[in-house]
C-alpha cells in the first residue's frame, strides 16, 4: 500500500529548509527491538528525540530533499516513509517478504531495498510513492543494495553467496557479478566511483573491486565477521565494522592495507560518517549504543545510548 505524501506550501517549505540548515547535521539510528529512530545531534552527540518507525526498522535512506527517511520494516514487509518535519509515519509501501538494506539513487528518483525471501531488489519511485519494479538477483537472501555514484548500477550482496550481483538500472536486469568471499555484507563506493569495497563476513576480509574492469584488486584481512562499510568523503580511508571482534578496521585506499583498529561497542553493524569526514558513527547492536570515532586520531570518543538493537546510521 502507498499514500502520496502531502505537498508543503512555499512558506512551510522555506521554513523547513531554514530549520534544516540551522540544525543539521543529525544522525538517525533505527532500533530494531524498540521500533524507533533515535535522532542524534552530532554537534553535541546527544539523542534529542525518538521517532516511531514501524515494528522492526532496519535499512534506511534519506530522500534527496532531506524531508523524509525511508526505513525497511520486516514484519510489515514494507518500506516505511517517515516525514521528518511532522516526525510521523507518513505511509507504507509494500515491498515483499523480509526487506532489509535500503539505499537512495544519487538523483533521488529511486529507493532500492533488498528483499530476502524473493531474492530480489525492489525499486520504489519516490515521485509516486509506489514500487516501480523488482529485479531478481542470483545471491540468496540479499541484504544490501547500493547504487554506484553515477546511478547507472545497483550492486547487491547476499547472505548465501560468494559474489556481488550487478544490476543495470535502466535495463532493469542483473547483467554481471563479481566473485568475492563468503557472505558479502556491507558495501560502499569511493566518491569517484572507481572502486567498490565489500565486507565479507565469513571470509573475515574486505575486497577492493576495480569497478571499471569488474575485478578484485585486493583481499584485505580485517576483523572477525566483517560487516558494515563506510568510505571517507575524501576517498582515502575505508572503515569496516567487525561484528565478533567489536572493532572497526581502518583501511588506507592507497595501499589497501589496514592502518588502524578501533575498539567500539558490541556487535557493530552499519555506520555513517559526517559530511566533513571528522566523525564516524557506528551502530553497536548488542550494546544498544552508537560508538563515535574521531577519524583524525582513529580513537573512540564515546558511546551514545540509543534504543534496543540499533542496526545502522544515516546522517542528514
């Protein structure tokens, strides 16, 4: 089901964006067991509010205009659309059984969601607020779906796979795959789109892929149960969370080697970095907290208590 979002008047829209500019940035954290989004003011590193976000929120992505956040809700088999101005659930978009990772296309046209049971990626048209199409992928139980920086490609990882699947967005079909380690999880492109980094949980490693040639450049040993991946805005560092070790590995992209390991909360999952690249926010699921890392010193600054079982982070 879907509901068209309301259109703000000019005055309301200007007021909203003025408020965004004054208050930004915020980090949004989906808490699986609490059914909420914790909102962290990154200037103070304090939770300033909690927003209802369905029964079991997990993957999330922001709209291009920053007005809405899209959150996968597994029990409802839907994409929950949360209006950040009213701080209320605006609509539910049917995706299929057990949706998980979510991402937004660079132009804001689509929200893509990995749907586990159907082994597919659902593409939601943000203009209509409805699912536009789905693409079957070869990996079983897809978990993450990530757009390339140019928006032409969508890459999917899956729990039961040893490859990442590549979807041509315009053709709406899988066109290639790249073999990596077992159980690929989090993925992230460098800002220039030349490389894709893929964390593989059962391989305890992260794979650097030459995107133009669709070939693995390097297998980088990280910690045990490598999971989430985030790239620094300058493209010089890649951060990988290690679920079993409760650490984050810092990779230098020039050498594709680990240059630091930072202890964080228990069971770190998905992460996000501030636009200026100074702080990394790591969802620590079993600590019910978000660990904050100073990226200049590669040291943990603090743990911020949030809801129960945080899954990831996005920063607006």
